[in-house]
C-alpha cells in the first residue's frame, strides 16, 4: 500500500533529550516536507526536501534539523527539545513540488 | 512571506444548506492554490486544486485574482462533509497552509 509512515506516533519526552521522528514513503516521491500543527495556526512548514541531499528551511525551522540521505526517508531531528515544540507533526511527500501531497498519520510530541 | 487566511474557525450548517469556506492569499504572483481536507480519524488529503478546475464531492473553488481569494463552495452540504478544511498556496517550493476551518453539518 502506497503511504507515508511516521514513527513514533506518540511521544512524551523531557527538555533537552534529543529525539528523532522518522518518516518514510514508498511511492518514490522526490518532494518531502515536515509540518507542525498547532491550534489556531494551521499547518506550518518546518523543512522540505526537493530530492536526496537537497533540503531547505520552511517557515519555522528553528530548533529542528533534517536530513535526506535516501529518497524514501526524511527524519526530523530535535537536538534539544523545548516545551514550545510540543505539537502535532506531519510528514508529507509528493511526486514533485506541485503534486498532490500525501500525509502521514501524524506524530504527537509532548516536551515536559 | 506569503500568507493564507481562513477567517472562519468554525462553520456550522444544516444538511442541505449551502456552505462556503473563505480563503484569501497574499501571494502577488501566479499562485497555485489547493484545498485539503481532514475527515475524522483520517489523514489529511487533497480535495481539489485550482488548475484542475474540477468539482470533487460536489465542491468547487474559484480563483479570484482581483480579490486574491479561493473560496470553497458546495450548494448542498451533507453530513459526511463534516471535517477540517485547509486552504493552501504554493509559492516557489513552499506550500503555505491557512489556519483551517472546521465544518459541522447538522442533520
């Protein structure tokens, strides 16, 4: 089944403890992106990647890192999480930057 | 930075009534605009895009460059239309979403 898979789906952690949220797609999509969803603010783009080894900042990149070493994977790294990074995170992919975005199920992160 | 505004956080309508979700964008170039929808317990998914000029599930959206709007409309709402709707604008390589509108269709 063609899909975008995120892990973990739920995570509670503490301030400063590095964590990684993985994202994998099996559709051979070139474009991948991370969003965070907060009440009243909709989805805000964190980082995106046009292809392997090509990444760029979105609107809210502070406190996050990404890498794209393989086409199918686009992990989101929080080196030193803080409580203001408590949010619902979505990974998405598309064939191209103008194509339909396919979303993962979301990862709910709580930073205490 | 481009901005997408959805002024209504919540729209509550009765089944069979028309529904219109407003969306305004700030991009001054030639925008590519989308509507995404998230039904309960489902993933966010594409509903329609302006370049397709198609009607999906009875919904249509017209791009009005003069008013920089891309409102989503359906003449007769159904209960299964209850969902969260997001307008989005593509500028360069960035897709910017609005804050979302929750639609509740009452029986």
